[in-house]
C-alpha cells in the first residue's frame, strides 16, 4: 500500500474506502491506551472529528506532556526518518504533521493485519 497521503483527510478517506476505518480507530485507541494517554474515540466517530481530536491531543502533548508525547510516538512506532522531514514552524503545524505521521503508521499496521493476518 502506498502511504503518500498529502493530508489526514485523504488518508482517512482511503481508510474508509478500504473498509479499514473502524480498525484504524481501534488501533489508535489501543496505542493511546498503551501509552497511558486518555483519549475518547468512539468507533462511530466521524473522520473530521477524529482528525480534530487527534490534532488537539498531539498539540497538548507537545506543549504540556512532552515525555508522554515521546512515549506515544515510540509505541505507535513512527519512523525516525519521517521526523527529519517535518518542517518546524510553530507547534500547531508540527502537531498537524505529527498527527498525519501517526495516522499513516496506524493505517499501515491495520492494512498489514488485514492483508496478512
């Protein structure tokens, strides 16, 4: 699966088209739980709400709980090389780019489980 999504909206649309959206939400809940970060994603959450909630949570973690943020990235297993491509401008844009990286990795996990599991 090609993971060249320019933004979260297209990624979530692709997940819906492949029937992987609810599994993606479940995987996000699982990994946030493993990182001991409370988040409330219901399985019927709209993609725009999911995107906004994830962005808000990442933004909060960057500013207020940086250690938890790093732990989440470790648990999600976001590739380090992807962080080198982030353009640092302000915390809001960094949170948006990191949210996209998290969604890409989570979709990759879900897709691989569906294909080979």
